[in-house]
C-alpha cells in the first residue's frame, strides 16, 4: 500500500476564461462545482503568460519576481543581449546566466531544497515551460519538459529517457490536440509508473494557442477546449479512483483570460511620424543600438517604452503625444522615488504609478501603455501581430484578469464552496507551499512571500471585509481609472481602462 502523503497535481489550462468552461468542458465544470472555487481569482498585470507564471510558481507578484512582461528591454544586459523574450529558452538562459532572472526563490527551488520534487510537463512554448521551473537541473528527481521540444528537457537524464519513448515530442499545430494529449500520455505512461512526484504540473496550452490563432469562440477553439476537457477527464478518473485516497490534492487553474482584437493600430509608426527614433526588440536583436535612437519599444498591445534619455522634457512630450492618440488606452510610469505604494500618480505626471498594480520594477519601462480597450465588450486595439477577431490579453479588462482556480483534496476543508474573497496566483502559491511544509525554515530561503494564505479553503479564516475602490487620474482631456479591492492587507486589481467617450466604433460593438 502506498503511504499517504500530501502531494499536488495542478492542471493548468492556459488562457482559459471562467465563462468559457460550462459549455465546452463538462468534466471540468462538474469538478469545479464540487470543489473549493473562487469567483474572483485574478491574474496580475500585465495579464501575460510569462508574467503570471512566475507568480504561480513563486508566490510573488511581478514587482518582486522581476519578469515584468512577456518580452522586455533589460538595461542590465549588453545591448545585443538586452531583449528578454519569454518564449525563447536561449533568451532565458542567456539572461539567467548574467543576472538573476527570477529574483525570488521559486516553488521548484523550495521543493528541491526540502528534498521534494517538482515535475513539470507543459504544452506551452519551450520558454514558458522553462520559466515554470527554471532550475530543474539543480535538484535530484525534478523534471521540466515541454512536449513540443523534448530536446530542451531538464535534466539531461530525463531528456534521454523521454526521447527514447517520444522523440522530440509533437509539433505545435492549431488546435494543439497532440500537445494536450502528450501531456497526459507522459503523466500516465511515465510519471505514474515511476512514482508520482511531490508537485506535478500538467499544463495544457489550450485554449490559449487556439484563441490567439482563431478567436475565443471559434469552433476550432471550442474543439481545443473539448479536447482539454477529455484530457482532464483521464486525470480526474485516476484521481477519483486512486490519487485522492493517497493524499493527492487536485487543483485546476488558468493564468489569465482573453479579450478580442477588433482593430489594428501601428503605434511605432505614429511615434516615428512625430519625430522620435523608435526601435523594436527585433531591431535591437539585429544590432541597432539604443544610444543611436530615442526609444526602445517592446510589445504590441501592452507595450513598454524605454527612453534613451528619460529627461522630464522628453517624458512629458512623449506623454502628451500618447495622450493625444485615440487608440492609446492606459498609461503608467514607475513610482516616484520615495513614494508610498498608494501614490496614485507615477514618476510622469498624469500617469498611473505601476506600484498600484504590483508591476513596478527597476527593469520596468519609463512609460507603459495598454492600447485602447473596452471593459464592457472585452474588445481591444493592438498592432498587426494578431488578426482581427482573434484573442489577446495583457491589459486590465475583466475578461483578461478573471481566471480559474478550483481545488479539492483532504488538505482543503469540507464543505467545498464558492469563495467570494479575492485571490491571486501569489496566494495560491503561498497556500501550496504552506501545505507542502516548505515555509517553516525562513532562514534557508528568504525573502518570504507576503501573499495571502487561502484560509477560506484550509481553515483558520479571519473575518475581513472587502473594500472596493476606484482610482481616477486626469491630465487635460485624458482620463483613466483603476478599480481595486482591498481585503485585509492585500490589494487586488479588478479592472482598469481609459475613461470617457471612445470614437473607435469597433471597440463598442458587442460579440
Ligand atoms: Zn497564458
């Protein structure tokens, strides 16, 4: 008989919106209905994969873990290596060799130092997979495997064993039926026979892959969700028959949601037209130098703007030009030096402080922009990298922020219920690490996360009130707002956008 011990199997569905579950994912829907589930489980800003995963896998928000965007300009690095591209393992390795890329201890580190294992099987990009457990080769018995590129698996011994059975894995096609299936095949044909690890991540790349390719409600994306549900059914059947009795906690989650691309706008060309010398991440990789230009601009919907000479004159001129563009949505800057976390205005007058949304960081851009979007319709404007009608995310629309979390297992108190307390990825991570007994030895690994233990599900709940707040900022005719909810000492962002009438017709039409 297997000894009962607390372990976790966490099944991730990348980019799954909670409102897309019931129709296409009956098994997941039924599991959630009998589990602890949160109706305000919130992704962090920017609502991008490479920003949210380090929160899920560390218990810290981006202002502490340091992955401030899917792609960013890292001024700590020499210019030819200065672009961080989250989807690229070589970019991650180059940066991690030179600077501490993830600046906090991760779930994988804490498990490894405690003599326990984290085993990741993921159907996102190879870079996304790597960031779920960046140092899997440092600890015995750990695994980091991308089913689309098994050749990049850590450690080498696991790479060879997996290659012998599955070659280099499966190519990414849309929908990613093959990747979804291989995640569960490796779980059943490799992980379970060798003995389940302490924490196992089964991360399915759908419906994110297909949402970006076809759109959130396209029939092919619905097929992708159905296939993900069938894969989950295999895991759930095993858990119900066996895992649950052996002390395995089963969690299902998503990292962020999706909005709908409804119009294109080329912000780079517009700024060049206004007289700025603007270069992109691609330009930097091709050898162009920041010092020969005015602005490094990275992103296509939520964008970072790093000025070569961030003087007050330059910043205010750029701010005014951005604010005059109808297609620009929110504008943020880093907090003023010495300011408190609750200063609404950032270093650039009239823009929100990134500290309000837990994304302020030394690596952050001088100005960050989210292109115009509409919280009511869930539609957004961005550059031409994704087609009209497809899905994208990165801003503060409720459809981008609202994510899935549901958990069940003997460490979570009966009765299972819907929790109305706001919660985020850092809270979930802290709760997993606490239940795994990883946080007793503070001196071995500091700093400690300041996230919230999800006591509403594990017991010891303190009665706290939710306080909603709306922060607004106006500069001339430009107005923007952020909605937050305070819960005890914890603050969560629930929505944000540019305010006022919008003349972009496509943003205002409903689906
Ligand atoms: Zn994602």
